[in-house]
């Protein structure tokens, strides 16, 4: 059994004993660390293919997040972590690459919980993942994960879903809608996309794998991984080698689920981007480039 599998099992066991929104909850101060090691070539090549990146040259900007997923999961399934990992929803992510990374780089990866904040739909934790090379910070990400529970804030029906895991793309009161960006590409997502991405990334959450396992969690069909949608948009934007100026950073907000199979549209004005489909807005984001 792998360390990631053990973390998932531990999370399933401990989640029923944790209550989100508990007064006075605090975050653990410890950090989960993976010692320096280069990425395994096979999984990296599979990830690049499934996300649309070139299979040679620098690492895709999103790939250290995949490498850092096991320590992040170890952190979030620890007994001292205040939120139940089952039901956590990935709401947004920010990634910054301080330099181009190579497949031979032996990256040390660290994950820690930075902030616990009230959210209109529950409690949100910010998890930071950092990659270092010979002690130098070369890459970092910040992710928001929402634990839903009752709050004192009223919520209008049909408010925005996150990470493609629930809700609709209707904006909450007072929030502006997103104007449609110019359509650039159309992608047909096969029914086995979640299984293929899960095999490449190690993220085998059952809501992404099969319609039957997704229905156990209240979804009509299985869903595309939120991090696949970010990576696929980034690959199209030039987030790998050969793009129009290296993408140095990306911010993405998850809006609504992508039920598989699906046909989606990638839209961009060169900086901001969207993924749309079936009349819904699934993802919004933007990139910054060097030069």
C-alpha cells in the first residue's frame, strides 16, 4: 500500500470524528516533507500526454503540484488537522514558478496549512506547497479547500459550485458575472478521462473514476479532475515548452463540475481564460508571463 493510499484510508477513518466550524479550531504547525528526488519519467510522460503538454523540455508548471499531492494529503489527513478531508472542495489555486524546472531536478517538496478562514458556505483552509532545489525556493502553490457546513450567512439558491464538485455557475448576490472570452478551441472529453488522469497523477478520488462511484457521493456522473482542467488550459495557453513566453504564474477558480463525457470550449484573450460547456462556466483564470 502506497503512502498516498494510506493517507486516503486514514482520512476516511478520521473524517467522521472531525466537525468543521468548531469554535477555536486551529491549524497544525507541522510540515509534511518529501525528500529531494527527480520526477519518475513514466508518470511524467503520461501526465504530459493526458494534459496536452509536450513530452520534452521543462516540467509543466502544474506538475510539482502533482508531486506535492502526497505530502499535502498526509497533512490534511493528520489527526491534528481540524477539517474532515472527506468532502473538502478545491475552490481555487495560485501557482508561481520562480524558474523553469527540468525533469532531472531533484525537488524537495513541503506542504503546510497557512490559514483558516470563515467562508459564506463553511470554513476554508489555505494549503501551501513549496518546491526547493538545493535549498532554493523554485516553485510554490497556494490552494483553497472548502469544508461546507452551516453558517450564520444566508446563501441564495444556485450559488456557484467549486472545483467542479457541486453547485451551478450562477453568481452569488453582489458578485459580477464573467463576460465571455473569445472561443479558441473545443475539446471532447472521453468517459475514461478521470481514470486516465488518476493513473497519471495518483489522484484516484472515486468521484472522478466511474458513474457508479460518483453517484455514491451524490453526482449523476463522474467528473473531470479540477486540476486536469487547469493543466489543460495552461497547456493550450503555452504553459509548457514552446509557448509564447514562459508562463510564470497562474490563478484559477473552480466554478462548476465537468460531467464526463463532455464537450467543452477553451476561451481566452491571451491572459485571462475560461472553460465553458453546456451553458455553464466551469473554470476561470489568468496567467502572467516572463518578458
